[in-house]
């Protein structure tokens, strides 16, 4: 279990991270390249792994609206891998309207992934306006990457989509917020293998972990928590404290 470097604030964690952190040109370009390769690979051979079931479960929970495309706001969806999974499973004829909300650097780099059903936005309000009626808000592994996770969660809740699904998100069982620098390998970011022309290396970025108590308090302002997801009890640690990955399935 990797141990993160504990910090006193997001700003301190950002300063201690690799240059650019989540908007590093190398990191963003690798994620997009891996997503393009992932789309081609699934087109040639539609085989999904177990983690893809998170996306498919969220789609099943969202249901299928009559007379219009299924409309999904994907917060922190990287280069669109969740859309690729959905498109692979549902088929090309299934109407989807999918908006990924990401950093400006990712939105710019992900332009080649746009296909008429998938689009990218660096502003949540712009994504909402593009989608119109939202059937599902989906976020996987993204809230703890934000400088203010609670604030971003409040904005997601305020969209008032009929269903909200959170998965692979870091929480702490104790009170309060903890900040850290998390390290990984470039190769572990994005779906599939690292492009053969890219050398693997260490990358680092800030993490902000809030308590389940805070998360559940925000969710319950507008939602009923149908299910709590306990996905990985000790994904990493911060200052020796184990941090879990999990999520929630919520209904308006």
C-alpha cells in the first residue's frame, strides 16, 4: 500500500507535486493516446474487464429515457473511457449524449475523441447546458483530485439528475479533510498499456480526501442514498492512515 506525503493544504500539495500535476502535458497526452488506442482495441475485439462493470452498472441504473438519447454528465472522465465502455456494450445505434467535465488541458487534448455523441467541457455549467435534461451524473476517481471536493460535490448534487453514481473515490472514516501528494507511474493513468514510444516514469499530484460523514451530508440534501459502495478498503495511505475507495448510488 503506497503512502502519500501528508500536507497542510491543497496549495502545499500542489507545490510538492510534479510540474503541471493533473494538467501536465505528458500526463494528458498519454491519457488521450491510451484512450484512442482503447477505442480502437474495443472496436476490433469487444472484450471488457471487471472494472468496466462500474460503468455498465451506472448505465443500468440510469435506465433508458423514451424518445431521446440517454444523457450523462461524466465528471472527471479523463479521455472518455467510460463512454467508450458504454458505446461498446450498447452498440453504435444506441442514442447517447455524453459530456465529460475535465481540466482545460484535457478538454483541449481530447478533441480527437469527440464523435457527435461524446463531448468535453472544462465548465460544469456549459456541460449542463449542452446536455439539457441530465439522466445520470457519474463520477469515478475524480472528486479526491479536486482542490475542494465538497464544493464540487455540492455542484454535482445541485444538477438534480434523477440518478447520481460515485465510484472509485477516496474517503476517510474519520472527521475532517486530509491533503497529500500521491505518486504513481505514468503507465497506470488511462486505460490500457503505455504507448510503445513513451518511457514510463513517476508522476505525482495532489489528493484531497474528505470524510464519508461530509459526503453523505451533502448527498442527503437532495438525494436518497440507495447503496454505499465499499470497493477497496486500503487503496493507499496518508501519514499511515489507510484510505478507502468507494462510492454511492443515489436517487433524487
